[in-house]
C-alpha cells in the first residue's frame, strides 16, 4: 500500500507581493534592525535618567541598615564613608584587613 505524494509547484507569480528591498533583507537583516532599535532605545533611556553612581546605593544601604537596626533593637553601627571600603563587599572587608603583608617577611 503506497501513499500518493503530491508536489505543488509554484511559479514566480505566486509569491506574496513584498517590496523588493524588503524581500532581499531576509530574517537576519530584520533581526539586526530590531536589535539596533532596541539598543538605541536603551541608550536613550539611560541618557534621560542619567548615571546614578555608587552614591545612590550607599544612601539606600545606609537607610536600610538604620531602619532595620531600629526595628530589631540592634546597636547602631558607624556609617562608612570611605569609597574604597564601600566598593568592597561586606563579606570581604575583614579578609582585606587581615591580608596585609610586610615587605620584610616576603624576602
């Protein structure tokens, strides 16, 4: 028992009527245009909001810590203002202090 296979051939007039410049562009070209427009939109949004910098994060963390310490009745901690320390994660701050070496011991 064999199944009949039908092959439909089309001539050039059966294709959808798309502008000639878009027919040659293809899927890759359209994807690149969409990606470029997306990147341009992201840049425009970044430029309109501006760079907020690490001081914004510093203010948020300071406010969070003071609020949580007051809520849970913990003692107040001094506010750190040194930018080098603020850019180091809290879990690594103690290891940086203990990782100091002397030039006389490394001979």
